[in-house]
C-alpha cells in the first residue's frame, strides 16, 4: 500500500474540529464494536468496516451487516463505530500515519473525497466495477457523479442526502400562502404574513457552511478554480471574484436585519421549527423522519426544494452524506471480499430497507420497486420532494472538490457568524474567507506536491 504521508500529516490541526456533517451525523452517539466474534469469523475472510453511524442509524447499519454475515459462509464483516464523520477520518489518518491501516472498508463523508484520493490509501471502486462488469446504470447518476473524478469512480455512494426546505403548512394556510417559496427573496417577501399568522420568526436558519455552499451552487458559479477542483487541483477560490459568496452573505444578512431569520447560531434552526417558533427551516433530507417524530402531528410539515437566493439562480443542489472507500491492503482476498460486501450494500432490497430505516436516498434506483420503499413513501410522502430534487439536479451541480473543504467550511461559518454579529461587513467576510481558504490551499498543495 502506497501511503502519501504528506497528505496524512496535513490536516493534523483539523483533527479536533467538531463539524456538523452534511447528513446529521455530527452529533451521533453509539458504541464502538471493536470486539469481533472469533467464533463467527473462524474459517472466513474477516473484514473490518469503520463507520460513523451512531444511535438508531448505527443500529440500522448493524442490522444490514448481520444480514450479510448470515447470507453467506465465506466472509465475516466486523463493523466498528468510530464516532462522527470527522472522528472516523481522524482515526484513519492516525492509523495510516503509522503505515498500518486498521480497516478494510471506511465510510468517509463527502468533504473528505480529495484527501482520500491524495492519501494513497485506497483502491478506486472503478477498478472492481470494470473487472466484474458491475452495472453502474442501476445507481443514481447524480450520486455517482459526486464521487467521480477524471472518469474514475473512487468510492461507492452509500448514505446520501440533500438539504431541503421544511415549512409549517398550517401557518402557511393561516397566512393565505398557497405555494412554498422557491427563493430566499420570496421568503423575505412573505415574512410579514407569517408573523401575522402567529410565528415568532419566519425562518430559523442554522449557521452551516453546507448551506452557504448550496446557495453558491444554485448561482451556477464555482467556488474554486480549475473547474471547481474537478479538472485539476484547485489553487485558489473564485467565489470572491464571481460575486457568488457576497450575494449569499448579503442576502442572509438582509434576512437577519429585517427580522426574517434571526441569528440562531450553529446549533439552532431545527429546534425552533419543530417547537412552532419558526415557520421555515432548512435541514437534510435525512432528518425528515426525526422532524416528523418531534412535531408529532402538532402541525402539518411541508417540504420543498432548497431555495435559491433569487429568481436568477437556476442551479441544482449538491449531495452530502458519505461513501464507502476500499482500503488498499494488498491482500487480494480481502479486497475481493470487500467488493462483494459493497455490492450487497447497494442491492435494491438493502437500499430500500436502509431508506425506510434512516431516510437516506436509496442509491439503487431499483429500490423504488421494493414494497418496503413504496410503503415508506406512502407513510411519509414528504420524502418525494427529496427524490424529485435529486433527479432535477445534474452532474454539473455536484459540488466543489479540494483537500481543504473541511477547513474552508469552518472559515465560512466563522466569518458568517461575525457578519451576523455586526463585527464585520459582508465584503470583509468574503475577503477573510478567501484569504484563509487560499492559505490552506497553498499549504495543502505544497504538502502534496500539487
């Protein structure tokens, strides 16, 4: 296994960062299952699978793993919870820096894609797709597009989501609003009606870098040069040159100044919505079931596409969530077994159940024909919004790639927070974001000889 130890050393300062992951993983809790069953694995090829799914989502994943282990007699998968997405990636970096990776398969969130490619730790799943004739046409094109670079699919999408808009349909009806807004500007316009209908705030909006990135995505402008980092390693941001970041920050700040979206910080947003304080919030599609459970029928929850900043913005949304990366252990039997397990994870049956248990998109389109998927959609019709939004996006909408995406997102959130606290202007916030991210890019590229 070829290790890019420069890439592994880079980012040590980020290892303690506690970021919200794009699909609600950030505050997950669960127990690490480090003790594999020697008896269960005896005579079989044992795989160690590191993941970042805690709580009920982790239980759903373990159920899938158990189903695979029981379905055949040649492979035993030992699934081990490593904490949040960031903590899982941290564990991988720490393990690999000593030249011995402790896993055969690792779940890594989308922001870690460039690092994973540059690290030299992995074997692209494209190699096994080509070798086995695996039918990628059965999988969602836009999910595959995110994890594809230079015509190579590096990892297998597994738990993917997009952000959508949630709204209180009862308040909207009382306010005489018949259609959900499609832009941030429309939300500002209807806010007086929502307040008159009885909410304390029209919108509760979490300070979250993922949303900033999505607003820019909607403008159809790039965040980095070199084709948004997909045509080559990015060397600088371009959001300060094309005006997209300034537009996003000014619109967000206007919403706060006019009392539309008061500052609820980095942890607020969803709580205000489910309590009825706000009429609108933005959140991952993967939190739909949780939101419905917390609202508990007190009002009707409506869902709509993630809003653009204004009517001029016609772009789509990019995915969040995580994918599965094969570690290049140089053990062919283990790699073959890992590929077999990956194929199992994306079968229609497994994906339909995973969707029903968690709310993540089914990766396999044929999962839509499974009865469990149909039953879940009948019970939670709001999830159709997420599916439609995914299908209305294009491969070109699938986000920026860089080795500093994690760090950059922290800078975006910090500077946005300073703006909303009236410490700096929108122009200063954009400049600070650009300077900080460009410095991180320079460091990363120098470390990795880009």
